[in-house]
């Protein structure tokens, strides 16, 4: 466990094993909701509702000027914009960022 892991978080192995099912369940364009589980300078990680072994990332590259990162524990919504196969991340553009574009 790292300092960012939560007791109920899936392991990297679980995320890797479920990756094909995650991609199938969350195609590009899918609307998601979830909870921010980690905040980093490059973006926020999201536990996606209804897909427990998926790891979402909303990175600052998709954040419009003047927008800010949501706080740890915040409930967020957004849209799947990409799947990053090498590290099993579902890239998310947050709704609040879409509204600022």
C-alpha cells in the first residue's frame, strides 16, 4: 500500500486484470460520476461509480484557464475522453471544465 491508497481501493493487479472489462464498460464519450480519491499537482484520481476497479484521471492538460482542481473527497461528474493502456487509467474531462470551455 502507498500513502495514497485507501483501505477499500482496488490493487494495481485488480485494476490490470479488470482493464478489458473497464474499457468495455466505459467507452469514450461515456458520462461518469465518482469521488476524488487523490489529488496531485498534475490532476485528480477518481473512483468511478459502478465500475469499482476503474481508475479515472482528470489531468490539468484538460483544465481550462481559470478552473481549479476539485478537492479530495468531492463528488464529480464528467466524460471519458481516452483510455491509457500502459497504466490502466480512464482519462476524464470533468463536467465543470467542459462548462468553462
